[in-house]
C-alpha cells in the first residue's frame, strides 16, 4: 500500500502496531486542517508490523507526549521532500492536561479549573504520578 | 514560607529539630505559653475529624494563639461551591497558618500553592497525614530512645492505611530498620510503597498473615483500624474488620519492651484489656501528637523562643 510522499510535513514512524489510533486521538490530529494519513499494520523489517502517521504540513504540535505513549516512535521532519530531521522523543518531565487522573478521590475530580499535571517519578519504568494525589498515570487515562 | 503536605517534605534533620522542640515543650511548657500570642490558626476541616482538629486547636491555644475555622464542609463556603483555591486565598487574609483536612486527595497541596500563609495537611483522603507521622515518631523516640535497629510490625489494613505508608517512608531513612507486614491478602501493602520506598532503600521486610507468628521479634507493633469509609462494599468490610485483633493472649510471646501503637480511633482491633498493659502506648501517642503539632506550628511561623 502506498500513501503518497509528502513535500513538507511530519512522519511518525515505527509506531507499535495498534497504537497509531491512540496517538492520532491524543495529538488531536483529527482537528487539523491539513491532510493526515494513519497507516495501520504496515510491514516493517524491524518490527514485523507497525503503524505510521503522515501529516502533510509543518504544523506546530507538541509531540512530547509520544515519549510516554510510545518511546520507540521516530519523528521525521520532511522539508521539500527530504528528511531534514529524525529523532526519538525523550520522556517529558511533566505531562500537563493530556492525561486525566483516574483516582476518584483526587481533588482534580471536583476542582474543575485545576490543570491535570503528572510528573516523571521513575524514568526506568516510565512511571508518572499525579502531582496532587500521586496516583500512577495509565495510558488509558488520555483525556 | 513553608507548607507541610507530606512527611517527606521534612528532612531527617528537620524532624530531629521538631522532636527536640517537642521534648523541650514537654519539659518547659511555660516557656512556650506566649509563643504565638496574637497569631491565628485556621482549622479548615472540609471533612469532620474531631480528634485531629482538637489536637491542632489545643496545640495553638497552648502556644498562646487563637483559632478560627470550621469543622465540616456544610458550614464552610465550599457548600456554596467555592473552590479550595479560593478558600485558601480568602483565609490567607484572616489567619497566619492553616491546618486543612479534606476528603479529596491533593486538596491541601492545591491550597498551599494558592495561600500566602503556611498550610499543614491535616489529612487528605487516603493520601497523607504528616502530623500523625510526627506523633508516631515522637512516640518511638520517647519509648525506644532510637530510630535505628528496630523491627516494626504493621498490622491490619496496610492497603488503605495512609499512616502506615507515611511511617514506613519516614522510618526507611534510618539504619537497620526492618518491617513485618501483617495483613490479610486483601489488605496488603500497595506495590508503590514497595517500589518507591522499600526496594530502592534496600529495606528488609516480610509479609505474613499471622500476628502470633510475627509477635516475638517485634520492637514496635503498629495496629490499624480497618476503615469502613475506605471500602466501596459493605460486605467486604464486615468480612475483614475482625481479622486481626490484639488481645492479652496474643501478647504473651511479645518482648517486654514492645511498644504498641495505634493512630486511633480504634474500633475493636485492640481489646480494652490491653489498655492497662505497660506496653500500650496509643494514648501517649495522642499527647505526643499535640506536642509535635505545637513544634510544627512554631517552625512554620518561624517563631524563635
Ligand atoms: Zn490525582
């Protein structure tokens, strides 16, 4: 299957098969004006199967959350049809307003204007905890 | 300006300082009788806890200060929908220091980020209760004379028991402390306590089901209540609440200098027949709590004696 080359844009490659939709939703790619392609179960020499997201347009989006959702993702920046930058995303120190605390006793469940902030507590195990109640962040808790 | 939300906000040295102040208050109460003259403590209890509130209020009165506040959410402006953030800002205009109890975890932290005066967490849901831990530490200091080389048994609800988690964290900073966790399978210590505290600090601990089996080796036995409000299901509560009850018979194999602690209130997990045993320290713990709250108020208000 071939999805056309993009001239200027962002390609998220090596997404673990099955995670593409999660990333699409989390980054709210459905709300963009430019063309976005989500390719699932593409063949990959390294991974067997993988998902790929192609965004046609050099838009300014915060990709830090990818470090939490899938640290193996490669971010390729395409300029004039060429890859000008290729990088992995490091784990962010804090994740703000992307994950929702799932502890029903957390103050964030009643105090609406509070930001939902999670802090990196254990880099090796990729553990983030709510700054208010210290509940561990789960991938399923994406707002 | 400092707030105390978690016992780990205090360094070992700072805790030593608070213990020294508390012991000096015990020795020389008159010296402190006017220490907080003209200062006001606001006790903001969004969730009723008469015991903790009275301890804070008694502490402030014994320092010569005054107390304002409310004892449950219905008599506060939160019943009109005011946020914790706004309450913290408003109370900052009236008082010099806040002691806050709230059923939502993290509420005192939120208050501390908005208030212009120190905030003491007086208990937030199942999360933190640092002044209880300070009471526990003063009790251990006065009863055992040391924080090193102790085997501490925790019995009962170790899953939801926040006082247990905080004391484990605080005691993990001392040398050669061993823990024996005594609980039913349903109420064992959470994984995060193991992963965040016990494993990184290479603390020796074991998990057992029998109180009798653990008893002979313990220097301290910390009993806890199986709290009804932590259960979502009444049947689970009734099935588990009587699992671990301390009786004089069960104490027969215990050391002569065992120190029996309990954060109170108790329901029936320590039989009243144990109260007259010289090893029962849980009422001393209550008194120690007041002295440590006095020491903490002095520290946060930066009062020099
Ligand atoms: Zn939370």
